[in-house]
C-alpha cells in the first residue's frame, strides 16, 4: 500500500502536477533570492567595518518576528484594499487617472513574493560570509595585473563566492519544497504544493500512509536535486577560475 501510494504520487497526473508546481516554485524562489541577495551581500561585505554590523543587523531583524506574522503582514500589503493598492490609488487620484485595484493576493505571484521574502536572509548570510573572506590584497593584485572591475568580478569575486551561493541555494531550495504556510495564506489554499498535500493527508484526510509516502517522495526528490546540484558546483569548496 505504501509503495502504491508513492507510485501514485509520481505518476498520477494530479499529484505529478503538484510536484512540478513545487519544483518550479522552489527554483524560481531560489533564482530570485540569488539575484536579490548577491548584490546586497556584496554591498554589505564591501561596506566599512563600522557599518557592516549595522547592515547585518537590519538583515536579521525580520527573522526576530514570527514566521506566520510576517506572512500576515504581506497579506495586509497585497490584498485589494491593502497598502499597495491604497498608495497606487492615492497617486492615481492625484494625477486624475481612474484606478482599479490589482488582484495580487491569492495568486501564484503572491506566493512567490512571500517565499522570497521569508527565505532571503538564508541566502544573504552565506553569500556575505564567502564575500567577506576575500582578501583585499587579491583585488589589489588583480588591479596591478590590469584587470578591470568586470573581469575581476568574473575571475575572482564570483568563483570565490560560489560556495556561499551553493550553501544559500540549499538553505532556500530545500525548505521551500516542504513549506505550506506561505501557500496556504498568500495562495488562499488555491496554490497546492507538496507541503500542503502532506499537511492535508495528516490533518484533514487522516491518511498517514499516503502522507508518509508523499513525505518520502518529497525527501527523495529533494535529495536527488541537491546531489546533482552539489556535484555540479561543489559544496563549500572555493574555486578559482584559471
């Protein structure tokens, strides 16, 4: 029965669509987190030492608030009568333009925004750690050898910061695959992910066998993706381009 449930999750079109949706969301969240975290981490790492701790403090402050409360804050921002629509409507009124509130809440975009916001610090910190370790003398040597800023970034900064990117990717991708709170609240239970499927099997359907099978499939799929990724890019290994 257990293995039959696992096979159903992998091959049944409904559950295969849920798995695909979860993988796509985890991938998009990770890519956006890297795109946002890398320049911010670089800015913090290159900031004067007196300001560096202040910037890190600001990155960590949101994590002091409960996870669910932060999600509810996004609901207040994204709903039809929320802060974002109210501000846009106020600006539209000033310029005399009619405005119809955007339907942002309970959409895949809202879930993606919530995921990126919740897990962004987990991408920033490891990238910052890798960037902060790079010796200033290496940049000076690159400049002495005639490398411009772009070439220095490609041949020096990026390879040496790659371990932080890999670590951050794992810290973001893995929990996003199993998260269900964000999709429940920001998706209005309309965006069903693997985490939601497992939660529903244990708490609503009362089918722990199917829920356990779904958990095993999720764990196996996550391990496979992580293994392939770390085999491709390494893990915790500093790579310097030749």
